[in-house]
C-alpha cells in the first residue's frame, strides 16, 4: 500500500546563484503533524515562479522514495532529506511509470487527481546542487508529477494512499513527459493524451501544437528513426567556455536539411552510466554538409564537459535526427530574435537562414551577455547582420565590466 512519508512546505526566498539573485520556493521542509491542503496550495507553501509552478493544476508536487534512492546511487550521495527535490509530498510507491494522468488518490481527508508531469527547470538542480539534474529527470524518466486538489482536507506523514479512480487512457506520467521532451514521439499517443480530460490545459495546448505544426515530428516524422552514428569532423573553441562541434555522416552521404531553430539529441555512452541523453540546438544551417552544435561547458556538467573537453575530431556520436517546432517560418513580416548567453544558438541558426534566403526582411537582433568575454559567436552574428540591409543589432552586457565600454558591438 503506498504511503505518505513527508509533507513539505516552504515560502519563496531570494537565493544567490551564478552571480545573480533567484526568487524561488524550491526549498521545502517537512511539516510535523497534520496540515491543511487547499485548492491552490498547502498551508505554509508558496512558489516563486508561478508561470511554471503552483496554481490549480499544479497545487501539489509529488516525488517518490524510489527516485531518492536512484539519485543517491547515481550521484554517490547520502545527504538527501525529504523535500530535497522541491516536492510537497514525499511518497513510498506511486512510481512515474505506473501512475497515470487522471488517476485519483485519497490521502487523509483530501482527494487528489494527477494532472501532469513536473515541469523541470534549473531550480531543482540549484536546490540539489546538481546543475544537470533537470535534464536527467527527463532522460531517466523520473520527473515526479503534479496533482490538483479534488477535495480539500488535512493530511500528515504516515497516511496511507488509496487509489479511488483510474484515469482514462492508461498514459503514465513518464510516457506523458517523454511525449513533450524526448524525440521519437508517437502521434497516436499525442492524440491519446489530448483525450484525457484531467491533463492540464498547458500540456494539452503543447500537444495540440505538436500535432498541428507544419513540419512537426508528429506529422512528418524525423529524417531517420532512433539514433545513428555521426562523426565529429571539426572541433572549434569559440571562447573560454563554448565549443562548436561539426558533425557529418561517416560515409560521406548527405545529411538532411534541418529547419532553422531545431535541435539534435545526443546519446553519450562514454560520458557516464546510466547513459546520458542531451539535446543541443543547431547553431547554424547545414554547412558543407555538416551539422553544427555549440556547447557551453557547465560547471559539473557531465555531458557538456565530455563534449567540450574530451571529444576530438574522428569521434563517433549517437545522434537522433533534427527535431523541434521552434523554427523560423518564411514570410515578409519583421523578425525579432531575442536571446541571452548560450541561448543564442537556435536564433543564430535562424539568422543564417535569413542571410541565405530572406535578406529583405526586417530583422531585430537583441542579445544579452555578462560581457564580451562571455558572448559566444559574437563576431559571426555581427557579420551575418551586416549582410542584411534592414537589420538592427542591439547587444547588452548584463554585468558590464569597465573594459567593455568601448567594445564595438555594444549598443545601449
């Protein structure tokens, strides 16, 4: 019988992270005794980012003891405490591959309905002290899940968890999460997800977009199934922290054209076990028959460190076909490309596309970086913009060093 191990709450607070202040409610602490669960929240709990957490559809976040044990083994740690993963309810049982969207559970005096997987963001990595954790939660199929409150009531650690209704469609939390975040999604499963009334409106909208978008994975399918080997043809250090990898087919056959803004998913068995899977935006259009990704070496980043520090020309990488619906569409209307830091990679690919095929469109390039030393591919973007007669370039330093004031790309 599943059981409730801990009820965890916490109010948002300011936390210093990577030189900036983050307002977050991810720090949760166990509550002693019974606590009241209400339609929008648990008494004493709050969220810093209401765009991704909280509200009626995400009133209560659940994470499992089994996943605690899994991450303890993965990271070689034994210091996790209940609430460590930002969850409100730490439970024994209710695994992500068994619990389905629309399932209902009674705990204490309250009743809940599973509404969606956790939306992973960097804050959970900040809380646990493992920056790569958000991607790992998806790649290892252990996101946890949100529930809406069907009946308000009091709950406390030690309560048994009783299933009161099975959701239609039998679509598990892990399978739902994979539909949105992982490659190779099945159009029939997308339609199944949309038939489940309990799925939160935000996720329903995302799945409708996947089915409706021209050129989406769901309609046309990827250029190849699963993963195939691509050879690292060239490795270029763009600055102290960003490295570009050029990939080509080992036998020289042409690679299919990606759409500007799409990404590649890589599987890296040599980096760690279990095998990590990561996605990186293509940072240019097809160049000499090659794909290019530009990777920032994150502190403690297992895969980014492997790709930027240990990968050499000639290496073979397992790569899934280009995917993604955040793409540039052809037209005559103005285009605004906004990015910060390494987030410029998909819009840089769009800039390449515009320079090659839509030079008459009005283009606004707006980019923020900590300073000129942390502005990857700056010269490349600037050179492309000079070829566009109706381009406007605005670059902002977020933390402005004194020596940057005369930098030629500075626009204030």
